[in-house]
């Protein structure tokens, strides 16, 4: 497969400049909708145009604005407003091009005037210069993969077919010849162009500040890991990543940590079978960093080479790994001098070190909780810890509070102890789920309390942004806890400080965790991503639309989890076989009997499938 080069895309942007935006937006939207000629049909043009603009003209992943490609007017402006479809473009449709369209005012009805082709031609630039279809196609298909044998004329054929451009339209409006000043060898390349390459000569969108609170806005890999190309554009609040085991969720979180900190959390990724001409790369954009453009690292000569010496992001980062270990980034508290690709500039704790301490870095949960509890006047972290803990604790279980510390056999220390309805439990004897919740709450509070101390010593302002990465959010958690864990996390940042914001990047395998977000999901600040294997066996990473599904069975049967028949694998097998038998024209009575016996063996008496099966089996004399 091959893709357009940035050189070819930039030529297209230059060539399209003199034409009205109508031809690259409204005209194509109406052609896709197949509106009639000489009459009108009901059609929501504003909504369809907005979707078209989002697909083809929203280039910067951190912006809601649209790149201005066609510029008959306002040639000094690079960006159009997010409301462009219903404001300026609507005026162009209903005023500048009104003679070519049939439209009843204040009604969603549109059609072409019988003489629309001639009237549209009159709106072309001076000298009736026709719009080149090849360059329009280059812009629309800028990220599209093409077969290796495709040439320019095939691109023109594609856009003609996709938009059903008529012979009259071709004759009057469009130039079919795929002319270009770009040599043939510079038209295509092996990998898709990146958005930041396209925007290199353009100004920053108005809604993308030069420097903002530190969050990860873009992470892109090429020829690295299980996918040929991964584009991860996180939202500023909650980001959920789903997918089967072994497809790269942890790998993506590791790369996100590195993009935020410039510190490898573990082994640095190494391409094991590099292909000539396909240089592995990592591109990332962090708001709050030195540059407003993505930073690029390439794997060259057996090591990663960073194209910029920009240091790690000025924000707090906490990475809760699935094995119980943690990685911490605090720009005011680092373990060694930082260099762009160095190891060791973040703080790494094993599960045991979080609890027992690590000399010179952390006292540990056992000592800190007792110390905080005994002197809450000196340690405000105690009150914050209690608030954070109960933020993620199931409310129907009552508050989880610390009891008086106790001694346990063979340990000289006082041990934190928690109150339960059935009695007090020292923390080493708590369940794995409760220990995980307590540990995460403690680490979040510890990071904040330590940051305040180090920021004060250095005379620097305290950070007001935190990024939290959590691998397998549901690990060790009872379903009751899975239903409240993520919604509870969303309020944690404000427990630390009322001006604190947090970006959450969380992987999960659990339908209950997904279902728990239905009451708090906000598409403006939250995004869902999924890793899967396509029919060709390729691993694919995509952003997905979030849909509220209600019952857990509905989440299980969604394409995020693909379990069509919730229950045991044997239950699913016998149900599939029974359904296949029902689909036959004349099933054998003995086969129906065998299927019924199999269903009795694996289905509960109240299983809803019996309602479907009993009538069918009874018609063949099987009760």
C-alpha cells in the first residue's frame, strides 16, 4: 500500500486556493446525498456539511476549527470556526450560490436548479478556470491507502465514482487531466502523512493555546508494535482503551508515559524485524511542553533518536501498572538529571516498595498512613486520603475509615487498620481489591503532598494538572466496585486541590467498567478507543463512538467484547448449534432431541433461550 506525500498534498492546497469553498464542501455533500434536479427533497444540509467538514477539514487533533483550503475571500485566515457549517457556509449556499439551488427558506429541503451546471460555472475563477479533480481528490483522500499499482488517473476515477459526477458537470466545472508539477516518484510514499506535516506552514488554530496545562494530545507510531500505524488522540478528561489481550494496550500506555516524561518505564521498544524504507517512529504532542508542534523520535542505528531536546512535561504523571508497580513523574522531584532519552528521571516503585518504603524516596504506605493518622494537624494528606478513598469506594458498603493502628505477629511496626461492618482488619489482611484501591488512593495523595514540599523548596508554583495512566482498571475488583471505580476517579483531582485537573488514560477488559461510565460520559471531554484484529489479520487501533448500552449483556455483545451469548462458552456453543438447527428446512427429530438434551445440560431452567426453543422442539414431538 502507498499514500500521498506531503509534497503532493501541499501542491493540492496551493492549486485549490482560488476556488470557492462551495465546490469542495456543499457541492460534494449534495452529490453524495443525490438530491434531485428540478425539484427538492428533505435533507439536513447543515448537519451533513458539518460531518463532511469534520471528516476532511478538521486536521489538528487538538482543535475544533477547520482548515481553510479554498480561499476566494479572507485569504489571510487559515482556520474556520467550528460553527462554520451553520454560519458563513450557510450564507454562501443561500446567497452566493442561491441561483444554482432550489431551497425553501427555513426548511430542510434542497435540490438543484435545472440550469445549475451553467450557474455553478459562472462562479469559477476568472477565465472559467475549471477545478482540477486530481488535486481535490488528493485533499479528500490525503490519509487513504492506495494499491501499489495506482496512478494519478486512477485517483481521478475514484473521486468521479464516489461522488457520481455527471458528464455535464465534468464538461463545465472540472478539469479531468491529472496534471501536476510534482514528479511521479514524489506523489506517493510508503506511510501516510501526519497532520503536523500538513500544518507545518499554517498558523496555530485559535483554540489551541501556545502553552496549556500539561496533557497528552497526540501520540502516533509507525512500524512499531503490533500495528503498522497507530494514531491516538486523547481527550482532555477520560480516555478508555478496550481490546483483547496481546494487542498492545499496555504497550500504548508505556508509550504515553514516555511521551509525557521522556523516560522509559521499562525496556525501550525495539523493532525486532525492521524493514528497509520503513523507519519506526514515535510522534507526540503534549500541551504545556516547549513546542506546540509534535516531537518526533525515530529508530535509527539501533537506538531512538529524538528530533528535539524538549524535556518532560510540566505536570504530575502517575502510571498504575497491572503488576501493582507504579511510575511517578514530578517535575519538582526527580531521581536524576534529565536528558531527552535517558532512563531514571522518573520515580519507579515496585508494589512492595509502595507499601514498605524505598530509602531516600518514599516512607511507604504502612508508615505514612499511621503517621498521617496520628498527627492530622501536621499532615493534611490524611484528610485528603480519606476523601479520595471514599470517592472510589462503593457507597452502599458505607465509608471506609481507618481504625486504630495495631501490631500484628512478627512485625515491630504499628499497622494501619480499616473498619468494616464485621470488624477491624489490618491492611496486610485486606482483600486484593481493597488493597489495590487503598494503594492507588495513597499514591495519588502522596504524589501531591510530595510535590507541594519540593515545589516550596524550589520556589516554583505548584502544578495544577495531573495525568493518570491505569492499566486494567478492573484488576482484583469485585463487580460492585467495578461499577463505581471510574466515576469515582473523575472527582479525585478536586479532592487534592480545587483547581486541579486530571487526564485519565485507562485500559479495561471489563463490561461493568464500561457500563459504569454511562452516567458520567461527556463526548466533549471523553473518548473511547478499541484495538482489534481485522479480517486480514492486521491489528487495528481506532477511536470509536461511545454508545450507552444499558444492561451488562448488551455491553458483552457489543463489538468491544463480541460475546453474543453471555454465559459459559459451552452455553454459547449449544445455543449456536440449536439456532443453526432451527434454520434448517427440515431438521431431523433425533437431532432436535439431542439439541434439547444439550440445552438442558448447559442452560438454567429460567434461561431466556428456552422461550424460543420450547415451541420449536414441541413441533417435532420433543418435550
